[in-house]
C-alpha cells in the first residue's frame, strides 16, 4: 500500500459554523477509514485553516476516493502528495 500526505485547506468563505456542523459526521467517517487502514494521522492547524491527513491506498485515484468520502472534503481545497520513506528507512 502506498502512503500519501493530503493537505486540505478550508475554502474561502467557510465559517466555523460550517465546520462545526460537519464535525460529528467527519469524526465518524474518519474512524471508519482508520479501522480499514486507509487513514492514519490527522493534524489540524486552525490558525492556518489547514488539515494534514496521512492516507494509504494502492493508487492516487483510490486515495482521492478515500479523502472524498470525508464530509469535510466538500469544504476543502485539496493537494495530494505521494510520500516515500526517508533514505535508509526499513
């Protein structure tokens, strides 16, 4: 399985009320994806309105589907970065 870092920035005009309304559904879907081994760490930087998601899939197309299944996906601008282990990592 391949590893990706997904950088998700909240779209212009998205309010904290918009975000709060989706939190319960987002947390539930994130848990489902974590249990399936498709989602790893999630880090949030609210001062920068950015979320960093570690995702796993066989292809970049599949990782797009994983992230699009999250309720927040509709209020994010997304960038996908395939990752590789550091040199010398096993």
